[in-house]
C-alpha cells in the first residue's frame, strides 16, 4: 500500500509540470532533495536499515532516481505538446528540453498518432463481438453477405496488413507501426476499397481478430488519428451499404482469417517495399522509446554509484518482476531478503560496526559474520546453499541470476539458522 501511494500519488505530484522546469534536474541540490524523498518512501515500504544505500533500494524496488523519472515524464509530455495546436502551451516548454528533443530521431518526428480528442455519437456502421461459443456454433454466417477478412502482423523485419475478400491486398507499413495500427489500417483500406470499387446496396461484413481495434471504433471519444481515419472511411463506405464489423477468433482455422493472416505476414516481410504506407507514430511507441532511455540512464547511474559493492554483484540491472516479487512478500520477509541483497542487516559484523554488539565473529567459525560470509563461505550454511543454489560454496555474483523463489528460500533458511541458539552438547 505504501509503495502504491508513493508511485500513484506522491511521485506524480513531485514531477507535475516537469516539462517547464526540466533543467532543474541537472542541479546537484535538486537531486539531493529528490533522493531524500524517494529514500523515505523506500525505507517506509521495506523497513530497511538506516544504513542501506538509497541506490540499492531504488534498483531493488525498480524505482529509477527521481531526477531520471522526472525527465522521462517531461519528455513524454513535451512530445504530446509538440503535436498540440495550442501555441501558448508549447511556449511553456523548457528550452533545454526542446533542444534535446530536436536531436532525437524519433522524438523529433512530428507525425504523431496522438491528437486532440474528437467526439462522435452517431456511427453508421455496426460492431459485433460474438463469443467463441457462438463461433463454434457457426452463428453469424450468412451466405448473402459480402465478406472481407482483415489482419495485421509485426515481426523483427517490419509491420504489414492483409485483406482477403473480393480483392486481396498485402501491404507493408513503416517499421515503427504497431500491430494495433496494422489491424486498424487493414479495416481502413478495406473500407476505402469498398468505396473505390463502387460497391453499393450490399450487406457487408468486415472480420477482424482485434477486439481492441473494434472496441476503439465504438468509443465516442477518439484520440488516435489512425482510429479517426478508420471511422471516417467506414462512415463513407456505409453511406450506400449496410456495414457490420465482426470479431473473429484468430488462429483457429477459419479460412478467411487464415488467408488474411498470411497476407499480413507477407506484408510485414516487404521491408524494401517502395509502395510502403506510412503510419502515424503511436504514442505507445514514444512511451516505450522514452522508458527504454530511462532504464538505460537508471542502470548507468547504478553502475556509477560509489560503494554498494555487495549489492552490485547481486543486482545488476533494474527489473520490474523482481520488484513485484519482493513487494508481494510480508514485511518481515522483505526486510530479510533486502538484508542479504544489500549486506545491510542483522549480521554481527554490521551490528558491530554500528556498536550494537561486542563481537563481529560468526558463531559457527572464527570469521567475521557478514552477509557475504553466510551466502558464500561459511561451512555451516553449505547445505542450505546446496539446496537453493545447487552448490555448497559460491561467489556473490552467483546470486545475480538465481530464481527469486530460491533466493527467498535461502534467505529464510539462512536467517533461521543465524538466530537458532547453538546446543551446548
């Protein structure tokens, strides 16, 4: 709950309007203040010891340093504003941020799919999303209906779409296009072909296996240029026809859908197609690009961080999955796992440094009891390491790729053995 409150309420408040004061993030004084705030959230969430490095807590909990997160939010907001028709809003943007954006090959692209919301409450076409059971019973089939099947595809080479019906079309889209856009573009071109072929007074069904696109077409509010173009083309084709868009289960052997899928995959392979259709740049593409930048900067910041030798060998990069796994634990387990991952816990050497115990020595041997000693060297914990790591002795870096459940098990078993009194016998 504490982490949710921080990421959903506090952090957005702290970074609000950051596109205006973007350059402030470069100041050391600003970063220090931001680090203190984020550290407080990390400690309150985990119950970590006061000596635990902030950078270690941030990477374990997948919280990029606030100055990097603020820049990420500013870049996304500024991109949205660059497509906005309101000139006064654009003037608010930090000059330094604008200069950075113009140097970026993607963020500088003006062909954004994002647009000012448009509203439509009267669609002349219908959308039907039957259940899989209805399809199994062959419901919705009508031999008197003119049928078109559409599909989109994306692979490492490119993006394309296909249409199968009275005409067959296989087209390639620009590489930044998403599958969602390919699915929508297929319907748009299908409607365009209906108008071009002067098909009139017909009952037409256009099949698509993308529920996301079909649901977007039924929304009264549209913020995507791709969807808006699709709606306008469908409205035009519907003037002289009764058009119904129908969802069809994908990859389940329906002939028309399989043909459209094949044509879409062919389109995605046409990387050198001179007749390629340019798509608007989807906002999700921009967000992914900026988030990748943020992750790269956060990992770079972690590698440059002074100290945290223990943590750096176990935690090499930011991970959303690891953070979710840790935050799903009970609070006492979070404290325990964090202590082994950071080396800052109730280990005798650490407590001795804090002047809380008189001896730093491990109770099982004459070596200093540190997290590394327990995790890698002490003979007394060899069986626990063998059970969880698959080998009795190891190095800290061996924990970097260890499955989280095994790491958790090791921490629980080792902690229990640490605090079990030695028998006098």
